[in-house]
C-alpha cells in the first residue's frame, strides 16, 4: 500500500512539467479541432475567434503560462471552458495528452 501512495504522490508532484503526450500527434489534432479559434500560431486569432467572448487565450504570451498547470489545461481540453467545447467525449485521454503537448510548443521560455 505504501508503494502506491508514494507513486501517486510522485505523479502529483511531477506537476506542470510532465510530458506524456506526443506533440506531433497533437499537431494533427490541433489542425482539425483547435486552429479555427486558437489560430495557426496559437495566438488566439483564428478566423472563428472574432466575436467570441472571452477571446481564446494567446498561448504565445508568457503571462498566459504563469500559474497554469498541465492539470488545469487537461481539465479545460477535456471539459471545455466558456465558449470552448470540451473534447473529453470525442477524444481519447491519449489524444488529449497529445494535444496538450502540442499546445505547450507555443510557450516561449
């Protein structure tokens, strides 16, 4: 039992820098599911973003990434937020992980 608790705590502590997905596979999903609102550059300026309130986030803006965790982004991708639909009923957990890894490629360090 103690081993499982240690494993769970280690996974939780791994936090925002984990990488379980494949950004290449996520790019394909992004093109078909996200680009119309989030834009080709991840800046939230896709053709369908006009008139959406609140506006899609700018993944290229360093301030977006302050305090944002992988867990939060996985929750948003899965369940949606505001005008963004959730993809949890349509995409597999692996697809969602892949999408997250691709979205993180827009982050400027």
